[in-house]
C-alpha cells in the first residue's frame, strides 16, 4: 500500500482517545483521513486540504439526473420547513384566535418537535429498506392534509392533537430528502451542495414570512398561510410520484443480488446500532445543540419584534425575511468553504462569530437595524448548519445514510423541543422596557443568553468530535443480503474509481 502522503496514526476507538486526537487535529492544517484502496485495504494518512475550486466547475460535475434528484430533495425540505414555520411566525395571531397565551401556542411547536423523532425512525428506516420515493410521497401528501386539518381545528385541544400528528409525518422528510439529494454528488462538490440543501429550511421560513406579509395582520389570516402550505406539500408529493426511485438505491440493490428479509434487515439495523452506538450518541448530542441553536434564535424572533420592539406585522415580516435571507447566503457559502477548510473548523468559527454578534442582534430598535443585524447573525448560525447535512452523511454508517441522519437529527429535535416554549415562558415572566418605555416581555435578553450558551456548547462538542470529510458512501445499502462491511467496500470501489475519472476530466476542462 504505497502512498505519496505521510502516514498517520489510525483513528482510535475509545471516546477519550478520539476526543484527544480530534482536538489536536483541529490545529493541524493537514487532515487525518482513512483511505481504502481498490483491494479493500485501509490506511490512515495526512492529506493536505483541497484548493478552493470555482463553484461553477463543481456544479458541472453533477449530471442532469443528479440535479433533478437534488432539486426534488431541496424542494421537499423547503416545503417541510414552510409547513413548520407557518405556525411559528404566526404565534401572536394564533394566540388571539384561540384566546390563549403565546406560551400555550408554542406548546404545539414542542409537540411537533417531540414527535418528529418517531417519524424519522419509521420513515428513515423505510427509506433505507424500500427506497427514497414512496416514503417521501406519503410524507408530503399527509403533511398537506394535516395542514388543512389544522385550519378546521375549532378548539385548542383539536389544534394540539393535529399538530402532534403533523410532527410524526414531518419527521420522515429530512433523512430521505438529504439522502436522495446528496448520495451521488461528487465528493469535492458535497460541501457546496450540502450548504445549498440545508438552506431549504431557511427558504421555507422566508416563503412563510412572505405569505404572512401578503395576507396582512388580521387574526383569521393565519388560515390562508396554512392553505398555501397545504398546497405546496401536496404538490411536492404528487411531483415526486412522477420521478423514478433513486438510481443509487436501485444499483446498490442490484449489487446485493436480492433484498434480504425484513427480519434480516432489522438484524442488520441492530448490529449497526451495537457497533456505532458511540457515534449515534455523539451525533444526537451535536444535533441537540444545533436544534436549540436554530429554534431559540428563530422561533420567537417575530414575537420579539412585535412585542418588545413594537414593530407592525409588515415590518416584523420584512425583517424576518431579510434575516432568513442572510441564513440562506451564509449556509451556502460556509457549507462550500467547509469542503476546503474542514467541516469542524467551519462549524466552530461560525458558532464563535454568531456569539460575538449577539449584542448587535438584540439591542437595536428600528426595522432597518434589526434587519441588518438579524441578517448577519443568521448568516453564521445557518452557516454552521450548512455543514450539517454532509457532515452527518459522512459520519453515518454507509448503508444507513437515510435513517441515521434523520434519526439523530430528529432525536436532537425531540430533546430541544421545548426551546420555543422555554424562551416564551421565561420572557413572559421577566419584563424590561420596550422601545416606547412601557413594560414588555424580555424576549431579547432571554434569546441572547440562551444563544450564547448554545454557541459555546456547539464549539466544545464539535472540537472533540470526529470528522470524515471525503468519505465514500454512494452505493452501500441496508437490507441487502450478503452485504456486510467487506462487500460494502467492494461496492464502493468502482464508484470511487468513477469519481476519480470524473475529477480528472473536469481538471482537464479547466486547464483548457
């Protein structure tokens, strides 16, 4: 096994040893990488970071079919986020409609996030076992139906019950969407495509805020936003029916000759959990921090502007739109840069800069200043998030890249589910002077302190965690008979050679 790169010590198995090595590697410019050659032999070596490449050349590496599946995954994730934020940005309207406190209304957010992990487990494993297509179709159509059911919830109890069911089906979208979108992206384009994909969440927020701005501030206008959300979700589900199953999933199934039985699939799943439980726990902890990060800084921000800053509905909506536009830009740029500077470095720097911006984020009083500072803090918050889809995919056991990211992401969501409710409960019991000098709920200080703690937690957790940038995982699949780790390596071998050839062709074009 000859190599032009300097050999490195293997990645250790123990938790403390891995944390110690990861912390040390963070300050080394070269990265420790485990490489598997054509014979299935593995070595660990130091690799220099890739030079920053023109994003246009990275886009060109994706075929028309790759782009199609990427866009379907992006649209599904955007629709999912629109459905969720249709509620969070209209907390004040719903509070008036049901004559309940804003904290009571955010109970629906808690229930939705709490039950997403159940849907992630069920539909994620279904995606690994049966394919990406039909689990996503069912998810999207049922989500649309439940949005309509929310509109016809006449009592607060009915409202909470429907939103609980909504959480079950919402949980199944993320894992299948990112697996379908990223599983066949060329290795050196994954950081850029991951950053774009994750911003489907921010795009969903922007579209929901635009819808809220368009319908005005009347109490009953929240229903119109939910009708729009229902139409988008059902539309995405119907469009997905028109396209075939993921090519990579089909090829991996063929490579395994025939599907294993359901019993063998669950046996393989339990074996994976037994082997990878440390990685599972680490990713759940990381995603708990990240979900607190986004929900604490976003879900109550519109309420913060309406109550503490005393903006009008249209002003708060415009500021929210610009804030999440910053999120879209930041997530794309920092996801792209993570390909060259490392996943963990990108996350840590982004979290640090978001913490530095907290005072500028909560102290301004005008729409313009709130819009500008909101833009920049979300640039870095969602910039860190932009690395997450591909980081989770690379950390995942190769054959479980639909279920593993979805389950760990949604378990983090479940643990962080009370975030908006906690912020509202603390803020409504603590009062400060509003822009006009009147007593107002302390949303700004509450969100600021919480975000500072969370950003610190993300930096520490990421600094001692693993990184597997550049990992090959395209054609491994669960539930295929006779495809344990060695066979997965054999399947990946051909795909790795194909990617190398593609990269060489692109380099020749660039030179020309």
